C-alpha cells in the first residue's frame, strides 16, 4: 500500500480541491459533503470507513476519467454497486465510484448465442426481467437479486442457491472489459486470443502465467477443492498449460485489480418445469446428515432453513402467511429441495423419489410436495430474505457475519456444524443457520454484541472455526461472500504463506501503486481492528426527548430471538429514557442489507425508484439518522437542513414497515424528526394549511364556493404557487357543502329486513366527509344492506365540536402535540364501542391505519391497543365477515366486467390489499387486474407541493399511470386512497373510485 493513507483514513477525505477538479472534468455527480460520505461509509458488514468522496458517473467515460484523476492525485478507488457486501468489500478510505444509478444498461444481447454484455450497475432481477421473454436467464440467483449488481456479483464471485446446477459467477462470465488503475483498458477473455492483443496486455498475462506456473504444485496441495471457494484470486482457473479464461482472475477480485466497465455473461435456458420438496426434521443434526444423500437425486438446489429463521419468518407480517403454507408444526430445521427439467414428468418424479428417500432415512411423512409455481416462488422469497430476517432480532446482540461461508465436503457437514455449535457454546453464544446445504456452505452467524465484547469473541471464534476448516481436507474458509475486511487476513492460514505472497504479486502486477480497493485480499488489516467498525470505541447515541413512544425497541439483554413487532406486547417500560434508547435502537436496526433498493415488486422505496440516489433510500435515511444521533455529523446535525433534505422525499408510504426484513419504520422516524426540526424552524404557511385542514374544514365546507375559487379564477393557481408553494399544475380537491356528516340522521337509514342486526361504527374521515361524501354514503348503504346496524362516529359535544380526526395531517407536519390531542378525542369518542367489541370501520387507509399504528406511539396504553385491535378498513371487515360465513350481501353483475385495482401504500404495508381483491370478487362476473405499483406519488400533501410535483409524477409514471392509460375505457379503476384517486385523475384523466362505490353499484 502506498504511503500516506491506510484502509481506515485518507488525508484527502472530503478535500474540496479534489472535489472541484472532479466536478470540472466529469459530467456525473460529485458528493464530498459529510452526510453523503457517511451514507457510503458502510455496507451490510460490521464495518464503517469514511470515504474520500463519492462519484456517481453518468457515462463510462466519466468513470474512466475519475479513475485517472484519482491515480494522478494518489487517491485510492473503490467501485461500488448496491453496497450489500457482508464482508466489508465496499467500504474504505477511497474515492467511491457508484455505478448503480447510471451505468446499468444491457449493452448487447444475443439470444442465439446465449450471451449478454452488461454495464456493472445492472441489477440481476432487472437483467432477468429483460431476458425472460427470450426464455433465457442469468442463473447465478443470489438472495439479493433485487439489489445485487452484476459488477458486485463479479467482484465477489457470487454463487446463489442453484450453484450445484449452474456453478458460481466465475463459471458464467465469458469476458470482462476492464480498466486498470493506470488507465489501461483491456479485454480479459479466453487465453486463446493473446496473439492479437496489445503488447502491455500480453506482458501482464505473461507475468500472471509465470506466477501460476511457478506455484502449480503449491496450488495443487493447498487450494480448496469444494465448489464453493472464493478465497483470494482464482489462480487455479488461469493455469497456462490448460484451456482457461483470463477474466476468471478478475472474478472474485473485489475490485482490487481493475474496474469492470463491461461484463460478458453466459446465459442459460429458463427451466420449463420445477417442483419443490420441503423436508422437515426433528433435529438440526438430522438435517445436516441428509444432503449427502439428497444430492444423488440431482436437485437444482438444497437449502437449509433452521428453527430460528422459521420463527422469525412466522413473526414477520410480510412472511407469516407464506411460511404457514410450507412449514408444518415446529421442526428444528427444514430443507428446501428443488428439481427442474424440460419435461413436467422429470421433476415430478424426482419429487416422489425425494419423499421415498426421506422415508428410507427414517423421516416418513416429512416432505411437503409443492408443484404450484406461485407457491414455489413465495417460498423462495422467504428463503432469499433469510439473512435479513435473521437481523430482525432486537437488542444489542445481533447475528454477525464473519465465518458464515465456510464450505466443507458434504460428508463432513454434520460433524462440522456440530463442532461449530460447541465452539459457540464455549464462548457463551449461539448461532443462526441457513443456506446452501447442497454444496456444503452454510450461513452461520453467532450472536454477538459488537458494542461490547463482540470483537474479542469474534476473534476467538474465528480462530477455532479456521482450525475446523483446515481439519476437513478440501474445505474453504470463504465459500461465498468473499474476503473483504472480515476474512482477508484468514487467507494465509488456509492457503499458506507462499500462495499468499503470490496473490500479492498478482495485485502488484495489476496495481503497482496499490490504489484499487486497498486492504482487501492483499495486505489486509486485522478483522477486529475496531477503528474500522461501525460501532467504534466510544460510540454512543445521544439522548433526546422523544415525541413518540419508542420504548418497545429498548430491549434489555444481548438479543431477542423473537421477531420484530410493532405490537404492544413487545413494548418496553414507556419511560422517557427507554423511549430515547428505543429510538436509537430502532434506527440502528438498519443493517444496510439494501432490500429497500427493489425496483419491480412491493412498495419500498418509491423515492429511490424515482431518483436512484442513496440519499433518498430507506437505508440512506437510516444511516444519516444514525450518524447524526451518534454525533458523527457534528453538533446539531439531527435537526439540520441537510437532515431535512435527506428526509424530505420520504412519502411515509410505510412500505419499509412491512417489507424491510429488519423492521425499519422510516415513516414513524420522519414524524419524530419533523417534530424536533419544527422546534427549530417553524412551519410554513403551506404546512399549516395542510396540517390544520381538519380544524377549518367545517367553515370551508360552508363556504365551498369561496374555497373552490382557486381552480376556477384564472391566475389564482399561479398565485398560490408563488405565495404558498402549491403546484399550479395541480387541481385541488373540491370542497362540498353536502358533507356526509351533514346528512340528516344517517343512522336512521334502516337495515335490510330478515337479517340479524350487528353493530359497527363507521368512521367518516375528513376526505370522505368534505371532498367525496359519496364514498361514505356508499359504505353506509352497503353495510346496512348487509344487515348491520351502523353507528356514525361523532365527536363528544355534538354539533358544536369539530368532527373527529385521526391527526394524520398534523403528523405529516411534525405537529405531534396537536395530533395527540386529536387521538385523545378519538379514543374518548370510540371508547364505548370499543369496550363492547364493536368494529370501527374506516374508508381512507391513511386515516384508519393511524388508529392501528401511530396512536399506540402517541398514547401508549390499553385504550389505544384496544382501538387498534378493533379498527378495520371497510374491505377488511367485509372480507372477514365473508370468510366467517356471516356476510349476506345481495350483489348483481355490473355492466363493467373488469376492474383495475391500485392499492394504497398503507393497505400494502398492513397486508390488506388481498382483502380488497376478495371483496371485489364477491361481485358476480367481475375480473380483477392488480397494478403492481409502488407509491402513487401523491402521498397526501406531498404531490401538491410545487417543489415535489415532478418527483411525484415520476413515482406515478413508474407503473401506475401507464397501467391506467392502457386499461380499456370500460374498465373500472379502483383505488381506496384519496391521494391515489387524485393522482390518477391528474395524471391519466381517468376517474378512480372507492371499492365501496363498486359494491354499491352492484347492490340488488
């Protein structure tokens, strides 16, 4: 390594002169401020190192120029994709080059030759989505496929669940167009093409061949023979006296040799048919003994899931329903065994053979056979989330990645796992297990407290684990996730001093100045150097007086083996100190796994999907909060303008509340932040206009003609943008004089005769009272037609009291005290009904789910818990009644035979969208199409603001608006969220209606 810098520090960190030069000479983004560097200082490992700065290149030329400038300035370079490394490959005191935002194209595709050329920032799932119509895929199916970039996968020599059938990354890369630290550009590919290559390339290859030829015997003696070995550089694959591909030396090099600007990939045909067997075991040891027998059936995958992960998955709202479909009873472990084939009969027959084999091994009736493709995909989604689910344990102790990918021959797997379990016990901990049983690689993470004695225990466990690996011939210490900061120092104990020196020679041949991702693989620091840790010595969260109750996160002890939960049952003491500690612990739950970088499923993170920027990502926000709360961004950082900019594009969709495997609830964190920020900087007139809407709404309704002038008088819309920041491109909702609560005695409407009366409370929210009262009337009519006695929720004090409000508008502005007052009024008004067990039914998701979520943080206690248990969306109530056989709703077929359904973000976050589908399915002959969309982009007041209009529309154009425009004019567009309906109206010029109105139309 060159003098003047180390892995943990570079003197030009944040250097304005370097930033200025980069800004002048490249087109891309240059980020050198403390908050931006902080967001790139960590990955999914235990490490955190402040980079010199960050470059987000717009073109390949940008990236090459940034590398050249760094070389001239003597600054290291670190290429980064999704930043999901488990081992610390993507952190360091270097200039980070983030390829994920712009350098993510499919450059070339040849279906006949089954090859593709991609830029390094291409995400695996996106690539496979592009390939699917051609019947091809790239089969290195890593669990982070929705986030992992091909460049990162090549850097790590990634493997995936089906490596037993398809091999590792190195077996599926045909070539790499690489840029070396000195700016040289070479194509690394088959060694047969050397004759016509440039002289410098031939000289480099000659040096490589000379080193490998010299060490051939040592490679034969020391190199791991298992399929899963990714330690060091792939010297065993570039032997000069055999057919080889020189790109294979770069695969797994972790960016320490060169930057890959194009990667040439070998594609495979998509399997036409698959089956899945779920094998249940009464002990973990039995599960470890079985794979050596199962592989004889030629499976495509054999994956382990242990009891801890099963319990965590069952406790996660996103995974519980799926887990119950394929896990029977309380097994100590299960194996997921997949078979694939071109003909349907082949995998089906192998599945039968699996059942027979398990019976022969003493496990009769232990296999759940799954042939349904949709259920198979759901099972694999749970398995893919395994590492992140494990991180959902509360408390200071967390499963730590440092020995998790040791690979041993299958015949030694049971002995190895049993021995390692004993190692954990000797050091006062235990491990979580899962992963690739078919190839002898198990992800095992001992639970350690890295703020306390975790570093010492990690060192001791690593030494014993390394010795275990050496005991079993052919084993590998790094079997999948690479070396990085956590495992590079363990290369020498496995490969020996001679081969370790050879690796250093290879590094120097490529990178004489040592500028390419230093400290990884070659000349590595100690894994337990705490100056490299996320939780460095002296790390502590600064106490704050929280506005919300966060005490449920203040878990005593080292870890909670139970799942993350937002329920009252897991709350702490509720004291101010506990809430403050809990807030810090909730922020720290983000382990940087990057699951929020999804692009094609679920909800989170809509702002990142629109911008592609780390700042506008759940992970980016959580990291910034953690750095600010721990004092690493300087005094006052928590309420700074930089923090406001970081939080600003969070649309509070709550997608992360459900979809983040570690339970990060950024919507709730934004409320807490805004509360403190507003104490420093008062709300604007625009913020107050939205926040206090429930307070002035009765007057606005009476003077509807006046309040509606904005969109009828020319020039007023433009004036409102200038004075209030309301986008002139938007029309505002129209106030109505005929409010629902103004209906003469709606409770007097009779229920349909002949059915037993049952009580419900209908909660008319502000939006469905003042702007769209027809939705409330439709819900009332449907409920009464179903035989229910409907009470209308009203404020205590009668007509002279403001209508009930959930406080959502106040929370969106950070006005927690005002929201708490509204919550108290709501609890008092509904208490008599809740006490009797009467369901409280709402129509607007953003309002109703406030009763189920924020109320418990505003006013923790039995009253809010009881209300949360009784509060249901209109469609949730009807779906539950139908499932229980209590719903007698007379419905006829509609003239419109098809519905296009868009789910509100909060419906998705609380798993309620299937209830909407079930209720719509009650209408005879009605076909339902669901828009696979993230947030619509309106998000309450967000989309009305001029500064947010464009980003709001980009969110909508991601999936929602194109789907609506494509829909047949006779198709009903259904959206329960008032914001969603407004976005559809503004963006697609189509009317969207509430599900209650669909049912009302279908009433006999």
